[in-house]
C-alpha cells in the first residue's frame, strides 16, 4: 500500500500505470508483427524499374523529336514553292523579296548561334572575299527563281528545277574532274529530258518571257550547283557557316540589283499609287516566304541527322508530290493532264538520278581511300564518312535554292 501510495504521490495512479504497461506491450507486439510480415524490396529491382522507365521516356522523346523534325521538313519543303509563288504574286518585286529572304536567314543564323542553338563559323573578311563569286551566283539563281515564279506557274518551275541534274552531271565531269555518269545515270537523265519535252510541248500557257526566265534559271542553277560544290570542298566552312555567308553576301548585292533593274523606282511609284502593300494579304505571304526559307535549312539539316539517307530520299519524293497536289488544289493556273504526266516523269527521273549517282559516288569513295590503311572495310568507312560529310553540307546549302 505504501508503495502504491508513493507511486500515486509521484503523479501516477494505479490505473494509469496499468494502462501504460498495456500500451507498451501492444506497441512491442505491433513492431514484432511488422518485422515478421514486411518483405524488403531489393534495391536492384527498384533500380531496374527506374532505368526501364527512364529509357522508355527517352525513346518516346526521341521518336517524337524525329517525327516532329520530319513533319517540319515536309511542311517546309512542300509549301516553299507555293508560298514563294503566293508572295511574288502579292509583292511583285523579285529583288526586294529575295533581299528580305536573305536578311531573315542571315539574322536567324546569327541569333540561333548567339543562343547556342547551332554552331556557325565567324565572319572573316578574307573568307568573305573568297566566297564572293559563290554569293553572286547564288544571288542570280534566286533572282531568276523569283522571276520565273512571277511569270510562270509552279509546274514550270518544278520541271526546270528537275532538269538541272542534266547540266550538273556534265559540269561536274568537265570542271570538277568527276568520272562520267554511268549508263544507269544517263538513263535517268534521259527520263528527265523526256518528261521535260512532254511538259513543254503540252504547255498551253507557253510564253516567251516565262521560258526566257526559265532558261536563265536553269543556267544559273546549274552553274551554282557545280561551283558551290567546289566551294564546299575547299573553303573550310561548316554547314551553318555556309548558310550565313551565302545569305549575308547575297544581301550586300541587293543595292546593285536595285540600280540595274530599276526596281526601286517601281516600288516607290506603285506604293504611292497602291497603298495596300502594307496590308495583311501582302505582309503575310512575304513573311511566310522569309520564315520558310530559313526553316527548310534548319529542318533539312536536322532531318538528315535524324533519319537515314533512304528515308530522306523518300521524304523528298513525298514533298514533291505534295507540292503538285497542293498546286492543283489551290491554283487555277497549272498544267494540263499530259503536262502533269510529263512533270511526274521528270520527278521519276530525278529520283532515279539521285539513287544511281549516290551509288556511283560510294564506289568512287571506296576506291580513292589511302592505300596505307590495311583494313579494306575501314578504308571504305573512312572514305564514305568523309564524302558523306561534304555531301551533307552541299545538300543543306542547296536546300535554300529550292
């Protein structure tokens, strides 16, 4: 009794002590039950699950990126000619339009370079002087491009653009010391020629002015393709450096074109007479043509890195077909049924030419490797890689000429 009294004096009654002892026993029992029933999850299983989850997310993000880039390239490439035709119809000043496109592309490359989105070579006066002939030819090719779209329909532009390889193949052999095309390549070029003849003979919209600009475009593009290939392999600029120099130096030639063609007086006179040049229906197509001129370079470069060469070729075919379909839908000025057949034959010849010429270049690449390398497979790999890098730079720069 005294002991219980002392405990009560200490602040705890008999009932409280018993309750305290019972709660302790219950807690010990719960701990034992938890210890017996819990099954530890191995750390290796958790890490594998997290690794699988991260790989799945990464693969999904990669697939979304590839499809997004491919879709962007298809949209840019298939709509570029249509938008340029729309722009030159609403803003009929080829020199000013191409100058705006040069400005947009040059500023876009400089801005993306500053934001570390892409890497380009810095500007150098000596390099600019060396690149000047290529810039002049580039300017002429895009100027004749705009004049052709101003005076002819999109179908005529595509046919003459498809005929460029016929002259480039001869130019590469004569001036770049490339081997003569194979028989298969000549057959593909003959297919292009046959399609071109069919188109011209059935063109009910034939005009001397349009076809004069078409021949000027064909000549300037052929010279441009051959010379820019020489520049790509000798001047030492990376892909975006070539795009920057191309557009910046071509932009510097714009004042000369204003003086020679008298376009400045025409712009001043027509803007005074027709003040609607600042309307949305003029600004929109001009702005889109400038933006698409840059995006086709960006998406073309990214797409070549993301998919195989075969996949890129297939995309090119799809783009041309989409251009024809869109042209047939939205424009009332397009070729007849026979003219469209000739256009499709030209495209088929272009696809065959691309396939045969790439195979021939691979054979030449495998034969020209340094013989000091003993492993034949390694020699082929090194040669194909070097030529693939040069070819990729050349193809990306030529996207701007489309």
